[in-house]
């Protein structure tokens, strides 16, 4: 009996077999399409990016040029400042201006007064803003809405317009010419901005988180401590920087609400250094060194809270 011949595979027999092409994967097609779209969008926005780059460069020069001038002038003596080029570091550098700043015990004392003044203002504004925002958002009552509007009314009233009433009130309360009285007035002028920023940020917290903590039996104090406070830290960084800047650079309130040298802050000290020249003329390098010295704490404040600041600004932008 003859058996049927075994079937041989075409590949093994050496025959040429044409296979149909494999279909392209969907993922590869999607990636190529996305790359083409991004390339077209980049080409369309290239003029806009160039304009933005030019404007950003111009703005950077406008900001950096005065800082460069101030720092360079602080490392010169009065004679070098008057004779050398103000923008080119020629003629050598000198530390005499910085020595004059640190040898001035009154200016160093004013610096520590400014630290106390700014720190007290920051703590008061941050605490009151967050507490007020928590009550306004969680209550949702008509009284809370009216209170929020009354607080925001402070944005329309400049502090210079009520400086005389503040002076009278502090005088009657025997808080005139004191740092804590100055802190109270400055914090009151910053509360409106702090509450506005904090309320808008606290509203971003999902209500489901409040409900979950309420189901677990958490009180309002626990909710504030474990939920609102940790999640509101970015916006508190923003409020802290604004409040610190407002207190540190404030000149008019310390000028009106204090009178003794022991309660003077750094802006008043720099003003005294610039005006009390003893008939020898205006010493620009010493004043520039004092200004650079006064800027350093603000720079450290921003560097320490830059992450919270950027997160807070991003959260408010999403709002």
C-alpha cells in the first residue's frame, strides 16, 4: 500500500511566498500624528515666541540694571563713585561703605526692629486670613457673605486715608510709638488682600474631603488643623511674601506712628543716613550699601518660600 506524500511547507521547499504587509499599529500612527501637530503648532507660534522672548529680555534688563548699579555702587567709596564710570567696575572696589553701614549701631538696631515688625505682621495676617477664610467658606451663610464683602471693602480704602484716625486710636490706647501698635495697623491694612487670596484658594478644596472627615467624627478644629492648614500652605506662602514686603518697605506708617529712635525701622534709618550728612554731601555708596543690606532679608524670604509661592500662584490661576 502506497502512502500519501507528506505535505512540505513552502518555506522549506524554497518557494518564494509573498506575505501581506502588517497593518501599522495605532499607537505609532497616533504618535506620528501628534508630532506633526506639534510641529505645525510650533511653526505657527514661532513669531509669537520670538516677540515674547524679546519682551522678556527687555523686561529682564529693566529689572536687573538698577540692581547691578546699586550693588556696584555699594562697593565703592565716595571718591571712586564720583570719578569712575558708574556702570563699569573700574578703579578698584572698596568695602568702606559696608564698613560704614555696620559701624552705624543705629542702623543695625533699626534692622532688628524691622525684623520684629515684619515677622509680627506676617504672623498676624496669615493667622487671621486663614481663620476668616475657613469660616467664610464653611459657613456659606448670608452673614459670612456680608462679612466677606465688608472685608473686601478695605481694598478700596488706602491706608494713607485713615492714617490720622489710626494715630488718634493708638494715642488713646497708649499704643503710639510702639512696635506692636505699628504691627496692628499694618496688619489691618493687609488683611483684605490676605482674605481675598485665601478664600479663593480654600474654595478649591473638594467638599468630599470635608464630608469624609465629618463622617469620621472630626470636629471643625480637627478639620482646620489636619485638612485646611496643610492644603492652604501654598497660598499662605503668597500671603506671607506680600505681607512681609508691605511691612518691610513701609515708610509712611512708621514715620507717623513712631517718634523715638528706639522704635525706628530700617526705612527710617536709611532716610536718616541719607539726610544727616553733616554738611559733607550725599554719600551715595553708603546709602546703596544700606539698601542692598535691607534687600537681603526679602531675598531670603522669597528663596525660603518660593515653592509655596509658585504653587499658590498656580492654584489661584486655575481658579
